[in-house]
C-alpha cells in the first residue's frame, strides 16, 4: 500500500506549533519538540496534554486509534492512524517518523 502524501498545514512558519493529545482510552506516548524529550508516559483515559514547538515535533503514540490529536486546534488524528502513531510534524507538513537507527552504545 503506498504511503499517503505529506499533509500541508495552514500554519505560518512564524507561528509556534501547538500539539494536543486527548486520550479516549489509556495509551503510551512519547513527544519530542525541537529535539528535546518533553513526555514519555502513559496517558489515562480522559487525560489531555499540550506542548509547543518552534520547528518540529516527533511523536510516537502506542495506540493511535485511542486518542484525539490536534495541531494548532485542528484534528490530525487521521494522520496519526495513517502513519501508525509515528509522526514527524513541521510547518511544512506531517510525515511518517523514521526509525532511529542509532542504538545506545553497549556498556
């Protein structure tokens, strides 16, 4: 199945990106904004979290069908499902988050 094209956002580059996730059922999430890890946690049903980024979000959602995802007030939940809960979000659009190939060095 071909990957969906990146979604163009109506967000101007000078505007911050604001990401909100509302859990309809419990799920695990990880959120990075501009390279900084902001959240790596379970969201219980009914919980809502919001974060801001200047340039980029990297988001992993354990069960993307159990959350509502909003970017600057607009639903991007269909993209979370289409990309299996792995999203890279910038002012240019939403694309699948690439797997990090570099593993932590063994000690």
